[in-house]
C-alpha cells in the first residue's frame, strides 16, 4: 500500500472605462470599497443570513442559465452519458474476484458488486451484488456517498466501508463481511470524521483519530495514531503516537512484503514533508533516517522504495531509490538507484506486484510503464510494458499475490480501453473498450508550447477540428490547475466531447508550473513566493492561443477548480482583457484567510503563510478577493461551489461573488447544497452542473 496524503481541486479592455477618470477619482472609488471583514458573515456555512444569500443567488443564476436554448438538451445528453449502462466497469482485483462500484440510472448512489476474475477478464463479467448504497441510504434516511473500502489481507473477507453524507470529506466507517455480504454485527464502527483506519490484523486497527477536537491538527486532520482493539470504545484505544498541533496530519500504514509486515507511522509537518517512524516488535517507534521531503512508497523485497524531492549526493531530484529496511533501522542510508528521470520525464506512480515493481512515468506528459526486478547482485533491471504510450495509462489494479493486473488507456479522442496483463511476459488481452460517446471524426490533438514571462517553454495540448480556420473566432475553453505536484494528462471527457468538441469548440489543457508534469522541479518552480509563475504561465498559454489566431479574448473561456479555482481568480483579476468567460469551481480566493478556513492550514506548504511577514505582501499581490477593483471591467464569472465542501470553504466563492455584487459587477453563482469538494453528490447533480456550465460557455463565447 502507498501512503496517501490528504489532499487538497471575453474580457474587454478597460481603457474606455478609465477614460475621463482622474487618479484622484480612482482613489476615491477604492476608498468606498467595503473592508474584508464586512464579508465574514458569509463564512458561516449554515448561517441563516448566508444561506438566504446563497439561495437568492442560486435562483437568479439558475433562472438565467436554464433559459439558454440548449440547456435541456445539454442536461439530457450529459445524463445519458453519465447513466450509460455500457460503461467500463473498472475494478479492483481481490483474490478470485474483481470488485466494481457501479452507478447508473437505477443505482444513482451506487452498487458495489463483484465478478469472478476469469469471467471479468474475458469481457463477460458475472456480477454478484455486494452492497447497494441506494437501498442503504433509503433505509437509513441518509444522503450517502460511497468512499471506498479497505480490506484485510490475505483473505480479503473483512473490509472497512467508508460512507460520507453529501460527499463531504468527513466520513463514517463500518466493518463489512464479504462472505455474508453484510455489515458485521457488533463490528468496528466509527462516526463521521476525517479519521483514517488501517487493518493490522482481524481484531486490530491502526486508528488515526480525528473524532475529538483535541485530537485535531490546525488543518482539521488527525493528530494522534492509536491501536484500536475489537470491542473497545475508540476513545479507549491504546495511544501510539501524537504529532504537533501545527502539523498537517499524522497517519499510519501497513506495508506487507511477502510474509513480513512493516508498520509505519507518518507525521506530516507540511503537505510535502514527512517523518517516518517504524513500529518495532517491542512496541517502540523508531524514527527512520530519511530526509523530511522524501516520499516512502512502500517496502518491496526487503527494500524501502523512496523518491527524493530534493537532490541527494549522486542522485538527481525526483529519482526512485531503494534502501534496505535493515539498514534504515540501523540508522544507515545506502541508497541505490532504481530509476532517474531525464528532463522530459517524471515519476507518476509506483505500485508493487508479485516480484515486480511497476513504475508509471510521464514523458512529455504522456505515460509509459516500466517493470523493475531486483537481480541477485542487487541491481535493478527494467522492462517496458507492451502498452500504448501516446496518451494516459492507468494502473487500475495490480495484484500483490499473483501476476495479474488491470491497465487502462485513453487520450482526448480515444475512449478508455481496459486490458488484463498476466504472466511474466505480461500477456495482454483486451477486456473491454468504451464505445465512443461523441463523434471524434475530423478532430486532432496537438501539443504546442507557449513562452512564459521568464522565457520558460510551457506545454499545452489543444484539441480541435482539422483545418481549423485561424481567424480568431473559434470558441475555446482553456483548462488549468498548476499546483500540489498534480499533473494534468490527456483524458477522454465524454461530456466535454459531446457538449463542446462535437459542436465546434476548441479544448486546451495547460501544463503550467506548480503541477507535476515534469516532477518536483516543475512543482517547486511555482511554490510559495514563486506562485505568480503559475499565473504567468497560464496567461502565456492564453496569449499564445490568441497570437496563433486560434481564438481571441471575445471567444476565450477558462475553467479550473480548487487550486485551479485560485488560478481562475488570479487570471481574471490580473488579465481581465484576455477572457470572456470564467468557470471558477470550488475555489480558493481569499488567500489572506485560506489558512483559517477548514483544511486550509494544510496548504501553507504550497502557498506560504499569510502570517509570515515575508509571504503576506507576496500573497496580497495576487489574492483574488483582495485584488478586485471597482474601476476595472471583468468577465461575467460563473462561480460553482458546494455547501457540503469541507475541504475548500464555500466562503471563498461567496465572499468573492458578494464583493463583485457590491461593485455592481455581473456574475453567475451556483452553490450545491450537497456534493462535497466535487460539487456533486450523484449523477443527476453532475448532469445539472455540466448543463449549467456548458450553457454558460456557449452563451458567452459564441
């Protein structure tokens, strides 16, 4: 198992507006602007006054957007795609079965089911229902959203099922028996919180506790790790480790290496740093001598598998390394190179199989997968898996106990295909291929490069019709993220294809700095005091599209969510002249208060702290909420958020929109009352959101 981190998701020129306004007049206008504190009431998530404002904004915006001529068709087409029964049932190999979570028109909240491996891999799964989330939600009167399951190896008969209400990050846990297909009477249960659980044995869980206020970090995540025995009240579980209040979180994992188990407790002082402690047989925790910004991926054949975010003597930044666990426990670090990426590559994932370590790489933002084996002499040798490397490869499921695996492939125009690979030579067999959801005839994919403000070449993908007229009149949607070392890769978005590309729209994916497209260096180039580089990169891609006459500001729209929502806010406040439409989803916008809202404190490692005298003026210069100006003309932004989002506070979008309202700037606003950080809790809500967004885009960009 891999340790997972919490995570973190047309302007017209203003020259005419400013004509005749003296400098003194502009200052006078600014002086009348309400203070930031005047909007704090909108941070009361369930406050009566705040919800009244939300409902008024929803009613106003929904009335306008739903009146668009193609809204009904958009919603119908999106729902048809989302509820299709011929989707690929991606699944996880567990023993002799493949488990799949399925949603369609009859199972809106979802159905957990399984099929025998042989039937599944031959493309003719024989489904057996395991847990019906719709039936459970109805019976218990809850708005359940399934969050996955963690099963105890090797039998995989006991699982902890994760359920949240309305899609929030806070989730409840319930023990489930896959043999009886029912919840265990008197079994482990935990009420909703941001805790995490990991099986140690059938009667013991590693419990990262977030159930009590005193057990929370400032970011709202677990502060303590405990050993929870069957039959105990969780509050009486045995204390194992406690971090610092200012940490992001503490967590625990069990790495199973053949017959040996390695229990690791992780303390994360920041989003990108970790201390690893090894639970010894005497019950004591031993701090491992790993650099604090090194990531531990697992234990494989007695070797700790790690990657370095910073250069190490003899090893380039972003390399994959191994070091014997025995040596680590003795305080030694004889690192050995597994793989070193070149300037065009980045590690994209590390997964353990039976006798093989699978490493997913990005090369010019496209995937390839290598299988590494450790020879008798201790050196690592690799082989390339027989997979297409022109788009995105997903290691869907790799079985630790056999040589079976499930792998997917997709790109912007090729629907996902699922393959099984078996044997030492990875014999490949097509399991299923998704039927096209939109017509890709006459469409092409290109990769271009824009020059950012400091001269750095910024890659971006562009999808459009062949022979596109370079007249600047093409409706274009530019998507970006640029944060947390997350790469954006080519993927088949059926709804975007149907509602945008098929109708003649141009789609652009920007691989700006801050992301992980080229490893730690690409991410760190836009970290903290260098955040502006991400915004500059995005603006450079927009300007490049205009320079190439693919589009012009009147026909250019942008979209991003979470950290990408911050990107949208910074982009339209800094360059309102470049854009006609902005979809700003579940955004971070008040960057002087982000660390005080929900999980915000966990992102100080990404953005820096507004409490730091060095960082505050830097953050102030780009924070969208503080940089709205009454004298500027902005595009009519569409804010999308969720009341139930307990990761990025809905107050960000609320306050930004309210300030624009006070400045008499037009905008659209939609806040889903449930939906969590995805802003949608079920398929109908997802279809509604898509219909609203594409109605807005066509309304603004045609």
